[in-house]
C-alpha cells in the first residue's frame, strides 16, 4: 500500500471532490492508500444521558471516554435530534482536552439508529440517512444521533463516516413478518451490532465460517433479543420493545386481550403505557430494580418474590431460545449468549439447564459495541468488505 504523510494526504484531499463524494457515501477506491497505517478510527455511541467515544488504531483501542451530558442540558431540547450541537461540542471538547486530533483520523464509526429496514453490514453515512434520522421516521432514540454527529465531523475533517449493523437490520424470511391480523406486521428491531459481533466470535471459536453457521443468539440487556442466524443472516427475532421474554425493564409479550383492556381503562395515557412497557416493565415493574445483581442478592436473602420473578425471566428467555431453534429445524451449531446479564454465572447456569440440549452454549459477556463499530469500519478500510449504500 502506498503510504504518504498526513500533510500530503490533506493536499490530495483538497485537490479532489472527495468531500462531495463522502456526502453521497461514495468512498474513492484510492482513499485507503492515502491513509497512514495503522488506520485510526473514531467510534461514537450516543446513549440516553451520555456519549461514548473511543479511538482505535486498527483493532486496538488507544483512548476512550464517556462524555456525560447534564440532565438540565438534555431537558432543554424537545426532540432528541435537537441535542446534536450540544453533544458534538462536548465530544470535540473532550478530544481536545485529551489531545486527540480529528485531522489524524482515517474514518468515523457511529452507532446506527432507527433507520428504515436494511440488510446487515457497514453503511456509508449520507445526507439521506441523516435526514431520515433527524425526522425520526421510525421513532425517537438516542442512537439516532450517532450518524448525525458523525456526518458533521466527517464533513469537517474530510474523512468517510460509517454506521455498522444498525438496530433496523432486517433479514426476515417472509413467513416471519406475518401476524394473525393483516393490519399488523412483525418488525425487525434488535441489538444487531452486538449480536453479529459475538456471532463472529463464536464462529471463530468453533472453527467455521460465519456465512456457513446456524446459531441462536440471545442478547440479555435492558431488552432481550433472541434470534436465529442461518448462514450468516438474521432470519427472525423478537422485537425487544414489543415481544419475547420480559427483561430487566421491558415487559415483553403480553396477553393481547388484557393489554387492549388496559389501554382503554383510563389508568394510563398512551405515552405512560408505552413507557411502562418499554422502560418501566419487566423485573423493574415487579421488584423496583433494574439490577440483576440486586435481585440475586435478594434471592440469596430468602426473598420469595424476587426468586419467582427471576425464575420467570429466565424461563421466558430459555423458552424463546428454544422457539428460535425450531426456526433452524434444530440444526444449530451453538447457542450464543451475550449482554450485561450474561456476566452472572447464576443467569448462565439457569439458562444452560434449559437449552444446552439444543447445542453447545457459548458465552461472551457484555457487549463491546465500540470495538464492534471499529471492526466493521476496519473491514471496509482494508477492502475486506464493500460499504453498503442506504
């Protein structure tokens, strides 16, 4: 690969229409050749109250920070997209304080938001994508800010920006979309970034290609996503906001008739009920905590209610894993478990009792989204994958 210094690289950029190409998501084939190795990637992951930022040199993280946004600052903005200038300024300030320069970067990797349904992969961030996220056509979520912020910074620094495996990844088989009412269709919304990252790790450990693998992957976070992966494609999943097992804060699938009656009971407004289902349900609704460790401590102290709720959460999760195994007709190379709750040996042991008969259970605790973002972009910069167009 032809190596040049950064000063020369900037001269090359000024002599081309690169900025205009990047706006359209068209990364020139020669772009990696004017990058100094190793590739330097800035990863951005906006959350509800903070933005995680990290710098990578190839796969090695060299710096990270969690930029906390004060509640009073967030409260000033009616819509999540309105937070962009405030968050962008805070990120740049944090980088300057740490003596990290945007001019040294090869690319930006941003967490994907609620985009229209897309195939899995790494996508060039374009004006079209940013416009959809600003309009929040599929819903308001802090992750929508990732691509918006990345686009602004990439335009300023004349580098490409990408998003990797956004939550709207949709590779459903046709039958998975159909419900018992033609008015309603099942949606694919999931923790795709972490799920595909740990699936790749599992395939590496199993000695098989990702594109040849049949896996059931369960992400146990604030919401629980369980999906079958057939030959590298996520062909079904429970929408963690509306379906499947209840989790630490989400209600999961609910009895339809009782839910309809609750909607018309006058007990809740529409907004209150949505919040109760998506962020105030599950274990939290029963026990007043979203911390699995606290619940298990109460179980050890003899709290019968805590034991029952914990067992029910594991029961529903194991049942969902079993259901997704049937989608693969029982041809499963491994059951893969990740997410925050998978740090708990008690959680894993309880799940193994239910599902280990299906296939070996492989556990990858937590969810290293920053590394997953950087690795997705690195594959593009190295030419191992082609960037997708939104």
